[in-house]
C-alpha cells in the first residue's frame, strides 16, 4: 500500500492571512510537498494585541518568532473549533504548515494529547535540534529561510512504516473525496476494521477519521464560500446528506453560519 500520492488538499487560514501584517507565503512544488502544505511569514505590530482567529485545518504549524532579542519557537495544533490564538506583538513569524500525515517531525508526546492544546514550546514536544531556531532567525529574509528549511527537512525525514502508510493512504482517500468518504468505506478499501483504523488515526495524527473528514469538508466549503459569487442559499451540501447537515457541521466548527462567516470575513478584510 503506497502512502505517497499527489496532494489535493490545500488547507488555509484566511483570517490569519488577512488580519496579520506583511503576510507572504510559498507553496512547495518538489518532494517536500508531501510533507509541507505551506511556508508563510507574517508580522504582529508592536501596538497590536496579537489575537488572530484560527480555524480547523487538521495540520501542525511550526511557528518561529524571529525577534532579535527574544526569539522562540512553538508548535500550533489544529483547533477543533474556530478560536483565537495569541501571537507575540512586535514579532516577525516564520511558519511551516505540515500535513497531518507528515513523516518528518519526531513527536515526543502522543498527538492526541498535543491537539488538545493550542501552542506548545516546540522543543518540549518535538525532538528537533536546538540550533533550528537560531538558524531560522539568522536569515535576513523569507526566501532564504524557506530554502534552508527545505534542505533541513531532507536530513530528518524518517522511513515510513506500515502504520504510517495505512493512515496516509486513508487520508489521501479522504482528500480525494473532499471529506465525504466514511470509515466503513475506508475499512472496505483497506481490509482493516473500523476500530483498528480509528486507533491508528488517533495514534498517527491525533484525530479520528470522522473528525478529520469533517475538517477536510469544512476547509473545502470555506474555500468555496470565500471564492464564489453566488448567493449562500445556492450553496451545495459539500458531501453531506443535505444542506441542513452541512449547516449544522459548519456551525459546529465555526460558531457561525456560512453566510455570517462570509460577511464577517469580507467586512474585516
């Protein structure tokens, strides 16, 4: 069973992107693409409170505050509901968004435990060399940081075991269905029981297959909602049984209806 295939999931944080300052991003196009969704950089002004809205995306983000006197690094996990994350004012952040099926970060704690927290000091939970923060902070611009980090990733990638390949294969199926596939279909596809797949998902990415599928559907729907001109009443059900199920799931994760989110986003943008 192959774990690698073309990525067709592009998770985003639209409110963070448009509410921070000096935001730039780069989407890798090489082999790193199977591990990293996005490199990005932004600043928080010294007079800003540093509160930014974050939405569920199923990913893990490494955040390096490159402050010349007080640099630090944290890992931010995906929330299960739209919420506010706190960022340090007067700081330029360099960030790397990893796909949940990544195989580079050697975690020191169970991922199910990690996703229950917003931001955790990076080196407390991931076994990475301590020079990483200093090296990132030493580069003068975004492009050099991206170039160096891509090279660094090649040196730490781990060999995939069968469990990782199984979960990665199932995740690709979830991506290709825009989150509409259910665990029984994954069980039939792989020959493993629902219970076994659920257990391996929680061990590998922290989320259950059902929860992760809902997040993928949410991300897909947000991309559509923010990039179409048709009225919200005309929106499709995004893989749910009907539109009411779509609205219920959207509000569960976002605490807003699709129309409210769209209006709020464009009002604040």
